C-alpha cells in the first residue's frame, strides 16, 4: 500500500449486542492512541478513518471508527470475510491495516 501507514496486530473478535449485531475487532489501545495522535486530522464524521484491512488471504477497503467509550478504534468485519477466513467470536485474529 503505497503512501499508507501499515499497522499489524492481533486481537479478539467480538459481537455487538442485539439481534444481527455486527462483529468487530477492537484495536489495541496503544496502537489506537498512536493512530489517533498521528492521523486524527484525517478523521471524518464519528471518528471514521478510511483503511484497507487484511486478514488471512482476504483484503478489503473499509474504515475504522473511534469508540470514545472503549477509547480505541473498531474494525467492522463483514460476514463475507468472516466466512471466507473462518473467523469466530472470541478468536484471536492477526490483522493488518493500512491507513
């Protein structure tokens, strides 16, 4: 990803409460702090930062969202990616994002 900053981390997948709740990965807080410090000026509404994510062999265009309650960014996981990469709730997943 030319001109983008690469971040790699491992974190657990969780599901938002409620029927059909979205699945997310919360970025490690120290990483989120670094990203916010360096790139907050690029945030759009609701703390949204455009990103490219990669898990396993799947790479996709997405965004991370800053959650003020959790004090970190959240990466939403599409059903298509979860199925393709056999991702389950509470499973540690190695993730690469470029911002």
